[in-house]
């Protein structure tokens, strides 16, 4: 599954280049935030200077598309990256999704009733 990375800078990375992407999970936003990128083919490192807190994950991908938009306030780069290896980031996203699905299934089971309720009393039969 392709990933879209958005940077608030002018970062020209050629199509087909391999990247090492570093992200941290932002608990408040509930999604990963980009910390830095290393272009493995040229060795150039792009990194945010602000302090980063939280759990860090790294994954490798290949650039499919790079679009740079210039405007009065600066530049914006949008990279579409195809992950080419198993990444901790993808596993964490899948586990969070699995936890959410399990919680939703439990809520639905509680709504419809479950094994925790005693069975209804049988009505008296007349023959």
C-alpha cells in the first residue's frame, strides 16, 4: 500500500530512489508524524529540527512520485512512497487497527447480548 508523505520544505527526490523514513507515533493526533528521511541512493538526510518525543519507527520505501508546490509562504513537497520491506510502522498501524476492531466487536456483542446473561426462563408447558 502506497504511503503519502508531506513535507513543508522543498525536497526534490527522484522517482525510483530508495528512502529510509523515520516516524514517531503522535498520541494526541493518533497517527504517525514524519521525523526525517534519508535518501539511500544519494546519502542526503532531511530531518526536522524540533525535538521529537514518542516511539520511533523506521521503514524503507521507493519513491513513486514527487510533487513540489511553491507558494508565497514557502514550499510543500508531496512524496508517494511504496514501502518495499516489512516496517515496524506498518505493523503498529495494523495492530492498532486490530485492537479497534476487537473493541468494536465486543461493543456489538454487548449490544446484542451475550453469554454473560442468564437464559430466559422457559414458559410452563400445558399438554
